[in-house]
């Protein structure tokens, strides 16, 4: 008889097992974008996996609060009601709302904000965009500006038949 002991760990029953491949970013020849994962659905998968776990949701919210910190002035409901705050877009997004959105999204995977500029180069409007809606366009020329495609249909089957509008950074 061997005196070796086998270490065992009790495991709770698992209803299902989900396998997520390691993220591979590669070029799509069909429409010239960088894909997130083999099926271009990585951000959606990560978000859905995170929402399945109560512990992970709690941890993500705690991390978001940590990133957010104490916020900044002009963020309270009283400031908004008395008119002592500024709005960042037509939907009356306050700086604090943008901070809450950015920290929550960053805690999950990443975040994106579309910034509109006037002719003087001043930022005049900030609009949050869900990060999973964005893909980077492959540059065809080394002097070309970076372009991004924004759409909410990355998870559909007919993706490659779509004509996308481009968002270019050359205006900056």
C-alpha cells in the first residue's frame, strides 16, 4: 500500500461548460476589418459569460466603483436640478453619467466614446458607444488614417453582405 495521498477538491455541480478560445485578432478578407476572435463575436461572448455569474457581476461592479473613484464636481442630482452642471450631448448626458458608463464598460472589457468637434477643433459633443459595436478597418496604405466601423450587427450571419459607413480619424 502506498503512503501517497491524492489531493481532491470538492466541486459543485456545473450545469454547463462553456469554452471560449483565446482571443485571436486577424484580418478579414471579406470586408477588410480586424476580427475579434475566429467568429468576430468575442466581446459579446465575454459580456454574456460575465452576466451568467453572480459573483463575477459583483466583482465587476466593485472594480467599476474602484475605477470611478470619488467622481468630480457637478455630478450630484442637486447640481443637475439647480442647473449647476454641463451636458455633454443632446441626450443631456452629464460628465458623471459619462464617467459611470466608461468605468462600467472598462470593468467589463473596454469602452469607446465618439467625440464631435466644431470647426475650431473644440470638442462639442460626447456620445458613448458600446465597445462591442466597434471594429477597426485594415489600412490599405501606410499613410492612410485609421478608420473604424460602428454597427450592432457583428453577431449576425449576413455580416459580409453589409455596406458599412466608415468613421475616420482624419478629421482630428
